[in-house]
């Protein structure tokens, strides 16, 4: 069984207006988590293609239960990730807090049944939020990647 992914899964959502986003999904170097990193579009490179500000990316560490929440959405068991707010009757997302700040990952289907991802990170007074749509085809690849990540994390053959 391979011990790591050969490459990260990248989703580029460039926009002609220049306000697109990109996400990158990678197995952690210790093979104990998946990192989601997101960056904003920052114009075009010398070839005229959209470029993204990976130097100022935001990051979210997905553990086993987080991966399970995303898979439950991807396979249709639930509409969104995280606990449900009984008043608003929608999923609250996945919340992580550490000494540097906090992050919330919203991952789920909207009113038009589009799969959306939205990551908000707050460090001190600085808040960054990035999001994009994930197509059905992209969600199939992501589902496979997340399932495989669990196999690697638990060393299942």
C-alpha cells in the first residue's frame, strides 16, 4: 500500500473578474490528517493564466471525524458538515480553535443543491474567508481521496 499521495488534489476556480479561488487537498506529512489549503486569485501569470496567492493561503487540518463529516455530505447522508443549529435548521460547519485563532469550514449543499465549500480563518483581528463551488465530478475525486486518506491513516490494506 502506498504510504502517501503522489500529489495534492487541486481545484482551481478562476474568474475573469480576478476574484476566483483555489483549494488544495493533501495528506499530512505524518499521514495522520488531510490538510485543506485555500488561496485567492491574484491576477494572471506571464502565460496569461490565472495565478493564486499561495503565499497567503489559509489552512484547515482535517482529522478522522472531520473527514467523516465531509464524506457523509459527499455520499448524500447529510446536507452539510457539522452539527445542526436547531434554530436556523442548518449545519454549523466544522469549528477548530487553537492558540493562534480559529477556523470554520462550511461544506454542504445550498438551496440550489450546489456543493459549496467556505473556509473562514480568524487570527487576532485578521479574518480571511474563501469559498467556491465543487462540481459533481470533482466531488467524486474528492470522495475517493478522502476515503483513501483514511485507509493510509489507519494503515488498512
